[in-house]
């Protein structure tokens, strides 16, 4: 495996001449230089011409992530094919490069407020049901080796309990402590491992109006419980209320016969959303919707209420018999 020496249009064009010579010499628009100081994230993508997207890396850690993505996409593209995958046009390991067909569309964040969320939930459930099928994990591991854990673990409940308090209102700190204890208890026993996308937020989905066209960026795919893939669906940015999350869970059960746990989704969501609020607050970076951590905590309380979840008592303790 050989990755690019640098992030440049010239280096990418040279790689295209080897991996996809039919695309060499076309215009190249690089999306951005991620991870300049962190080798794990030294990867990017570029629009080649008008119809193709090329992903590449310029460090060993980032190259290993991209190589895993290539292997997983190739495995899942075989029959029975997981729906809504990018179409792989060309790929190579020397130099390391992934070229997929570009599909025009908009992020789920941009369209979720205007589409039928039950219909959207059914399409997302179809994708997740196929991805979470045990056969998909078997095929992926046959291609890339054993997959262990999620590659984007959110902040732990302990970290949130110890560090988020200074960024929220004093009257919210007690509830935050209770929630963190509850989340620890809910996730104390891991669920069954399936192949997960690992980063299924709105910007990793391409929609044409109310139709899901594509799910992208499988470089953080791994083995985790199904609920992990839904941790971003309560919000923010996923439309008013929890209609989309509830629709995905309902259709997922109809398709697979397996019920997803709303408590486990919310435990992962608490760690994911409030972890995002914590790092942004500490780094001086605006939150995604330009509100405050305290307002995100208010949203969390509303989501618990909407799902009839009362995270006041650790569920593991409630299930213990009285001796």
C-alpha cells in the first residue's frame, strides 16, 4: 500500500493516471485539507471533472482507514448488495485511491424539515437493516479482517460528568450527573455486534428531495451494537421532535423483526451530543446550531420526555431483585 506524498491536485492527478487513467487531466477541486497536524485525519476528497469523487490520504494512519473503507465498500457492493452505497468506479492500493460516481443532491440536514419523515425513516431503515445483517459483518471482515468496536467513540459519561458542568446552568448539574450515571448503567452490558456505518449524520447522506440516494464515508465503519448508528438521529438538525428517529426504529423492526432499544439509543445520544457540546465549548468553537451547552441540555431533557424515558434511576439497579 502506498499513499500520496501530499495533498495537492498534482499528486492526485498523478495517482489517477495509474488507478483511473480515463479520468486523468480533468479538473480537480479538493474539498479541504483535513488533519494537517494529526496523521490519523490526513485524508481528503476531491471532485474530479463533474461526475466523480476521489478519496485519498497522505499519511499511514489515514491510509489504513481509507484502505478499510475500500475493502468494506467492495465487499458490500457484491450481491446481495447493501442499498444506497456509493458506486465504486475505480480503486487501488499503489497508489491508494478510491473513486466513486458523484450523485447530486443535498444533505439530510437541508431537507429534513420539508420531507415526510415516515417515508424518510423507511428508506433509512432499509439501509440499516441490510448493513446490520450478520452476513454483512461477515463479508466485511472477510475483506478487511476482524472489526472491533466503534472508531468514533463518543465522550464517556465520566468525562461529561466531570467537565461539562462548568458550561451549563447550576440548576442543570444535578440532572446531568443523574443522566451520566443512567447512561453508564444502560450501556454497561454491550449489545450484539453488527456492522455499523459509524458516523451516520446528516451530511453523510445524499438526498434528492424526499429520496435517499446515497450514504457516504464508510471509513469509520466498525463492529458495534445497532443503536450506535442512531445516536445522531434525535438531533440537533434532524427536524422538529423525534419523528424521524421513531420512524426509523418502527420500520427497522418491521423489516428485521428486531426491536431497537430507545434507552440505548438515548444513552449513546447523550454521550454523542453532549460530548460534541463539551469539546466545542472547551475549544472555543461554536456549537453546530450556534446555541449554548445549557440549551442542548434543555433539548436532551425534552427528548427524554418525548420518549417517556426517565433517566433518574439506573436501569441496571431497577432490574435487580430484592434479596
